[in-house]
C-alpha cells in the first residue's frame, strides 16, 4: 500500500490577516476610550475582590470609594488581568488590558534598547549568580520584564494625562502593571499610596532591604496598625516616604455588620495557604481528636487551584471530617465576619493572623516564620506560637486560648483620608 503524502495546509487568508485585524480592532476600541479628570485614581488586580451581597466588592478600595462619594470627590477604579464577570459594587472597576495591548502593538516597531542602561550588566550578573541552575536566559527574562513595565508606563502616561489625579492608590505595588503606574505617576509628582493587604515585615522583600528611595516605590504606605508602621519605618527610612495608620478599610466597612455563627460548639477557623500539603498530618490528627468538641471551619486560599481543592475535599471526606454546609460557610462568608465571630483562628504565617488581631481574635501560629513575622502580636498576647508540628502542643494551645478576645478600637476613616500626605 502506498503511503499518503502529507500535504501541509496553507494558512487561510483569514488566519494570515488575523494579527493585523486584531491590531486594527484594538486600535479602534482604544480610540473610543476617554477618561474624565478625577481627584483620585485606584488601580489593582481583580484578586482583591470578594463576593458580598451578590456583587463583586473590592475589599480595600470600595470603602474608600464610598467615603469619596460622600465628599463629592471624583475618582476612578481601574483594573488589570481578566475582566470581572460579576456585577461590581456600584459598577466600579474598569479593565484596562485594552490600553496595555494598544501600547504593546505600538512598541512592536520600536523595541527599547536596554544595552546602555547603567547597572544592567551588573544586575544581570547578580541574577545569573543567584539562579545559576536555571535553564532560562536570565538576560532575556530581564529584558522582557523591563519591556512590559515600560508598556504599562506608556499606558499610564496616556491615562494620567487625561485623568490628572492628585493621588493614586495601589494594591500590591510590587507587580509589573503597578511598576508602570509608579514610574508614570512619580514623574508627575503624584502621591502614590500603597494600601496594606497582608503581612509585611523584614521577611517581605517588598517592604524591607532597600538602600534608597527608588522611583518604583510608593510615596505613602497605608498600614493597618502602629506596630507594622514602626517596622516599615525601620526598613524604609527615607525622607520622601511617608506612612499612615489607616486600619483595614474592609474591616471599617463591615464594622456594623454581624454574621452570628449558630453553632452549639465553639468554632475554630483554619485559614489555608497555597502550600503542599494544604493541611499537615499533625493538624489533621488534632482535628480528628477534637471534632466532637469543636466546629472546624477550613477556609481555602484564592491561589489554591480547583484540582488541588477538589483533591483536598476528597481527602477530608475520606477522613469523615467534611461537611458541605460548614465548608460553604467558611468559604463564602467575608473573612472579617468569620474572624470576628469564631472562638479561635489558626494559620501558618498567613496575613489572616494580622487581620484576626485587628478584629480582636486570638491566633495560634503554626510555623517559625509566622512567629517571626507576627512577634509583635505574640508580645501583645493576641497570638501564640511554639507548636513545633506537634499534635499535642496544638491541642493544648487550642484549649488554653479558646475564646480569648481583645478589645479593639476602630480607626476613623474620615480622619485618615483627610490627613493623607
């Protein structure tokens, strides 16, 4: 039998022109965009949103947006990444990936030359030394990263020329889109405010270790508490950088909302982190030994993928410690409402430990780096460590600290906003 000759198919005319068509459509959509002048500009990814009352709510921005709305201030919420599929709270949040794609196509014909940048060779050599076992080209990675930052900078040069804000707010400033915004905003002497969204301290490379004030650092750090502010001032003691204890805006918003848990037994909240394993064997053993005495609420983490989550649920079911109603409550209730109501919180080194303390709830910290990061909370008597991966130590810590609560004072958001540098 004769073998059939493989005939390579030529790409269709449409496929050949598809990139050109895509560029044209991007340009057409871009040129329809227009932004009004605002007092404040907010920028973040969609990962800071949470479902609340059937809407997508930005936990840190929407409470501030409500304040500005009451003051008749003009503001704009911009986001990067995938578009939010839900209805957003008060229709806030405009995805600007289109702007990025437009300037990306503009740069294709004139790619930046980084060869003459001062310090480039030393920086690449430093990275190559640190990642000597890597199969990727460090130089290519650096160039591609810088290229993307400059595309975001061009995007925000255009946006800021239209909006002319007096201040910009950023969530997790240490990502490529925010670096582009910081470069564009600081060139215009616009105040750049990073809002704390989790644990900081000396172990967080974005909040320690800098030798000088770089143009990709915020000018103002909005912090949850005075201890964190003290740590940051020690780590970033530069004259152009300011701090403000503004509390957690999400907590401020939910301050008058309650979600009374209707359990007949004390409730323990365990907040997972995207680590392997999700739940250590000694913790599972503690749950099995105490499940008759307590309700265990296990809350997943946004960065745990669906396959890992499903495998984890299957394991809990096999151990007969999974309840669908309890799982739904733990994962669908806004975290602050849970932290306010549970009798104890347990985690390894999650920023939820700081959130729990802010709401007056005691935490058991399972790992040494968590003990170091939150040593101030241990000193304040609102957290404890020393578990050493031991079941009996964990159970003893649970019984000793169950139901401990600390009186908390609320930050006045109005006063904070009025006093921002």
